[in-house]
């Protein structure tokens, strides 16, 4: 298997759709599984082979909190495609960039924090857009409630006509 093929062919995991890795029924009644990048499917030996690391290294990274795979009921580790990508990134930072594991852990924490903040910004922008839309609707409702029997007065400078207003009864 090519190491660059991780994640190829995995489903998109649409919002509101079935949960990742859960069986659903298609129209023919056959169970269909939705696999996403976060679905834990690889045992430690396969994850080690795909990432190019020794299984003991994966265990060490798990103990240090660099990569935290899901666990089965029997406490076995299950790695997702995203976990394997992160293992590769940890290896790259360690070997190519010369960053120690504590530094890599801090980099990962900061990247996760940035991602969470970007998500929050998107959430707040959507909320602001919704509030602006609601404000425009309320403003339109106020304008629609104006009385229609009032007519704007325009002063005519050359006329000497007298305007008399009589209210309706």
C-alpha cells in the first residue's frame, strides 16, 4: 500500500448524516458504513507500517499525548487516517526540523488552539450575519407599519396657494 494513499476513498461525513464509522441502511437494506478521516480503523501494527514508525514509538507518542488514538472495549488502540497524518508530521518535525518531543507537543497544542479559534470566529461571524438579517427584517417591519395617509410636504416657492388639511372622521 502506498503511504500517500491514506484517506483516499473515504467518505465526506456530511453534517446531519450518519455518525462516522456507524452502520446505516441504504435503500436496498444492506448496511453501509460512512468512513471519515477521523474514523478509527487501523490497529497499531498497520498504523506503524503506514506511518513508517515502530509500534513502540507509537505507544510512546500515545503516552506523551502527541497522538491520542481511540480505544476499543479491550483497551486496544485504533488509529484514524488523521492520526496517521499526525504521526507523519511528528516524525517530520522531529527528524527534519530537529524539534524535540516537548516542542512538538506544544506546536500541536497551538495548532489545535488556532483551529478552535478559527472555528469560533466562523461561528461568531455566522451569528453576526444572522443578527444583521434579523435587524433588517425588523427594520422592514417597522417601515411597513408606517401610516400611509401622511404625504410629504414639498414647499413650492413660486406658488401663493394655501393648503388646508382636514382630517378624516
